[in-house]
């Protein structure tokens, strides 16, 4: 059984402990073996199930409450728990939040009331369309354009590696409105999937299958009411959304790592070699100790970042980057070690540790690759140093 003692840490309130217990009970009963052969159908089903059970409520703010805020600790706890059970369930929940994060944080009353009830109750699938073929993690280098034409904006360009691409009902799209060069020239828009000129150029296959696509925008016309925030605010909006959701990526990695540790502990207790349990070998004990250490260290970084945001910090860029970098990198090592402890069975298709091995790799790339996180941390650390002198 996964360790739950971390819930006693002062980062959490009683509502978070109750949430964790309720979700654990639900997940143990309702998350059976997910059919990963048809990820589109699986994700549609999972979004609906999460909505019906009330868990998707946490993915966005209540549009009727003007003071409602996203609770980052709840988002992290949910992603950690769901990832420990199945990566595709975590994906389905996470994309509802990421896809509508800009609406929750920057949407006006009309935008929130139109879209959030649909996504929070699993009636519509959301997606976050930021990455472009030539820019990757360099958001300021985005080339897609949004040109004013009367009461509309006309979108032209491509987005790629878009999670839920091809099955989403709504896309949050970032495009250059020409207000200024670089980061200052981006704006954010709500684009319904059925909008003329928005096409699925390519479906993308990966080692851990998820719905992914390249989107093509050809004279895609949307009303000016689709603009999120102000023209030119796109970079600020994107970074604010990532501030919230990067710690949740780390939490998903932590969920994978906890499951890998559990699988490794089970294997070490049940497998015998040379007349003794694997666990009785000091080398194996050393590996398990390293795994447990890095699980706890990851959790501390994740829930520090989430607590800071929930406590009123306007930005947690440094804390979020640290949490994502450390947790995803360590989860990769923990899972690799779990595979090693399983021996040949660890690379057998269908084994849980083999599935985890494939699932974890993308988390070190999306929402800012590990090397990008290092740059962010270095720059933020220097800025804090200069500001204190």
C-alpha cells in the first residue's frame, strides 16, 4: 500500500486529507484495467466518469463564485492518486484542468459560465494548444498569427503535440496578434473544435499512447469575444497557467514513482534468489532506500510549491520548476530501478513496471523540458540574489 503519512504534513488542511481518502476509495473501486488499445474512446469515457463522480469539478473554478480559485494542492493530490492507478486516468483529468486553466484564471464571466460547467462535469473535453513545430518550449518564438478583421480574429498557423488533439471540444489557443515582438506579442483565445478552418493535420503516436495531434489553422475565424484577457497578455496567461499545472505534472510523476516503489517492495519480498529473499540482499535494500528517499524529497518540493500558490503567492515559477524538474527526473530513476529489481519480468509487455517505464518519459518533456526547467531555476535564483543585494 502506498505511503500516506505525508498527508500529516502541515502543507495540508483537513479538506485535503478528506479529499485524498475519498478519492482513494473511489479509485480502488472504479479504476479497473483501462483499455489502452483505443485511447480516444478510453479518454472520452474517463472524462465522463470523472465528471459524473465529481472529481473533474476540481479542474476548474466554480463560474458562479466570483472569488473561486484553483486549489493547487487538491489538483496535485488528485493527479498523484490517479497516476498511481493508471496514467491514462491521470491524463484525462489533467487535460481538463490544463485545457481550461486560462479560462479559470483569466476568463470573463460569460466565458466561464459557458465553458466551465461543461468541462467540470465531463460534458466537454478540453485542450491547451501552445506548442508549435519550430518553437517547442520557447513560447516567445511562437509564429501562429491572429489577425483582426472587423469583429473577428482570423487564425493561421500550426500547433503540435497537442494533448487531446482530435477529441477535444474546446481548445485554448495562443497566437501572435502583433502587439509587440517576442513574448509581448502573444494573445490567448478560446476556439471550439467545430470552428471552420481548424483541422487535425496529423495524429501522433507515442510510446505511451495518448490522444495527441498536430492542429492546422487555415483562415480560422473566431469572434473577438473569444479573446482571453487582453490582447498581448498571452505569454503572461500561458506562464500563469503553467505555474499552476507544472506542480501537478510533478505530482503525476510522484504517483508513478510511488507505484513503482510499491511494485519493487512487493517483488523484493516475494522473489527468492540464492536461497534468500531479494529484500535481504543489502544491494537491493540500498536501491529501495534511494527510491524511498527520492519519493519523499519529490513530495516535499511538490507540496511546497502547491502550498505557496494556495497561500497567495502571485507566482511560483521557481518553486514549480524545481518540483517538476526533480520529481520527473527522480521518477524516471525510481521506475528504472523497479524494472531492474523485476529482472526479465520488468520488460515484459503488460507488466505494471513496464507500463510505468513508458509512461514516465514524456513527463520530462511536456510543459517545459527538464533542461528548460534548469534555465528557469537559474534565472529565478539569480534574480532573487540580485534583488536581495
